[in-house]
């Protein structure tokens, strides 16, 4: 699925390439923030 998206991105127009890149960055940001929140919650539970 991701390979298909990357292949399509490579053959798309400039704005399409930028849009898909921004979607990947946004999803990565969501995962990073989720991990940070989980880590903070785990620290609070161990008092």
C-alpha cells in the first residue's frame, strides 16, 4: 500500500508530490506526539 502511494507520488505533478510529502510528515508528527504523550503518562503513574 505504501509502495503504491510512493510510486504514484513519484509520477505525479509537483503539487501532488508536495501534498503527499506533507501528508507523510503530518502522520509522522502524529506518531511522535502520541509517543511523547504516552511517555509522559507513564512517568506520572510511577510516583
